[in-house]
């Protein structure tokens, strides 16, 4: 060994000792944090209102993650550091309460990925067949929270989710943004040259429409409840393929025939966290409401005027036909701000004074972690 090699070896040994020392300190501090979390749980359980206590506090977690990103000095990116803390917080929360989170299944859907991104790995996720099932699971108390898709940057809103809010008393407790990458998958029994049908969720088929028109123009496209269901279905079909995620490919042991086939490389889906709690202000919040009004001249103008008066930024407006009256409409409105803000309360008052029906779906922190 040359003197140079010996010096490098010695330097590596010294650096590894330093890393070991840092690892030991990190482990000690994480366990100290977990101890404090357990003490928080005991205090909450000692409260008179323990039965109404929520161990998961969306506004508190959003504030912590924002603070992590603001004080980060690198070399890890802000997002990478926040993801690390997300998992630490998830494990600490599990000491207070092991949470059960329902999502649109089966296992391997993007909705499950969104659930784990938002809550971390230390939760029990439960796959359900439909969006309605997710709402019912949370309403019955069988799950603490649910995760449902609400809109895609390429294909717009998920109407089934919006319609479920009309009937449900659940609140929106948070949002998740997830970059969506689609892959064309086949099983080990498939014959690629003989593919006659491609399964996927209708939204995914739409998000890959141009690619499919170019590469598989004559193949039948069959919509199913979820991409994961599509992946599961083709396990024994030699003449079929599925459009699904990389997670689904791993779970169902499928092979990628083509990768990243979405028409828009920035393809992003927004998911909502649904629960029963009212969420306190976090400092950077959104509010969602439903407003029902009759179809008359100027109805939408008068409905939106209070937002302009109070200088409140709208982030989305969607219209759905009302199921309770002919030529009546329901508007889903997302805007910046919290329902406890004085300006927002004034908007609510002005809207209700118009004689229309207003339903508050909840205020919640803006998504902290980026789509990627």
C-alpha cells in the first residue's frame, strides 16, 4: 500500500468514526422525541375530553415540516429533509395512537402512495373498493381517516369524490400532491405481440390517451375501478396489459413493457384527507366549501363577488348538477385562507345573505411536501 492509499484509508476510518458518533446522537435524540410524544399521549388521555381528543394534529405537523424546510442548510434538499422528519413524526405518533387510514384500493394504487406520503409508514392502511366505501369507513369510525383522489392536472376533477361530499358530513383535514407516472405492464404469461386489451382506471386511460393512440391504436381499452385492480387482473391473462404504477408492478410481480407513458410529464394528482375533526389554523391554509344555487342570471357572479371584495384568492371552482332540483347547480370552491379568518367569515356571511345553501367542508394546511 502506498503512502497515499494509507492516508486515504486513515481518513476514511476517521470519517466513519465521526458518522458512527453522529448516528448515535441522532438515535438518542429520536428516542428522546419519541419519549416526549408518549408523554403527550398520556396528558391527552388524562384530559376530561379524552374521548373527543385527536392525537393527529394536521396543523401541528404542517408547521413542524415547514420549520424543518425553512431551517435546513443542506447538503440534503429541503424536500429530502422533510421526508425524513415525516417518517420520524409518523413513528412517534404511532406511540400516541396507531392510526388506521382507509384508501381507494386495492393495494398498490396511487391513493395508497398518497396516504403513506402524508401519514408516513407507521400507519395501518386499509384498501377499499370504492370512494363511497372510503367515506363510509371513516363515517362509521372504522378508520380514523381516509384518502381519496379529487383532481388531476391533465384530466380535471374526480366527480365521484365531489358527489360524495354532498351527502357526507366528513371534513377535509389535509391535501396531498403526487406526481403520477404510468407504466404499461404485462405478466409472465403474456404474449406482447398478441395484446388485445389494456386495463386501467378511466382517468389513467385518459392521461395516456395520446401515447396509446400512437403505440396501441387498435387495442381495446377497458376501464376498471383502479390501476391496481388492472394490475391484479392481468396476472393470468396472456393477451392483456395494464397501465399502473411501479408499486403495483412490484406487488403483483409484473414486467414493464413501457415506462412513463403519461402524455404530460408534469402529470400530478391531488388527494384529500377526510376525517371528522375541525383543523385549527396552521398559518398557510386552504378552505373548501359547497354552495348550492338555482340557475339564474348573475348567480355565479354574485356568489364570487364577496371573495373579490375581501381579496381572497380562489384556487379552484367546479360545477356539478344538483341531485335535489331541476336546473340547480352545486359549486365546489377552494380558496386560500382559514375559516377562522375574519375575512373568510365575512365571505360566508355575504354568501349566506344571498339565500343560497352553503356547506363548509373544512379548512386544512396546504400541501407541504412537493408533488415529486
